[in-house]
C-alpha cells in the first residue's frame, strides 16, 4: 500500500503562482511514476503532469510552459510549481503514484486550487 498526502492548494488571482506538494509513504520503493491530475466541476479527471523515477516528465499541452513537475526521491515527494495561473486551472488536484510491477494506481485525497479572474 502507498499513502499520498497533498498540500499547497488555495485561492489565487489569475497570473499568480502556487506550489503543490505530495508526500508518499508506505511501500514507496515500489513507486515508479508520480504525477498530478485535476478534475474541474462537471468534467472528467485529466492528466496535468507526470514524472518517472528517472526524471522523465510529461505535461498536458494546456500547462506546458507554465507548470513544472519535480520530484525528490530521497523525500518521496513530488511537487507541482504552477505559474501564470488561469481561471481555467481551477480544479481539485490529485496526486498519483503508479507502482511496479503491477501498475496499480494510488491517489491522494485531492487539494482545491481556485484561480479568480
């Protein structure tokens, strides 16, 4: 089992910045990819960014150039630096961890990000 705890959400004006953190505990040695997904009201959950244990990153087109995902393997923590935030970034952001060899996914409880115009 892997437990994920997110922090760092909140309310920010358009153009502002927020940094999300997600700390993993439990069977952390089995984690390969970690990432962030988001779900806005009435919409499906969508990928924001992922990062492998080796540091390979992947971003949704809508956040490229504005968001940066990073990972501290020693602390079992993944971060999402969000700059130039837009109202359409408003959503609940969920941390995700995918483990090997099963490819099971674990999810955090979610943290609300609200961007006002």
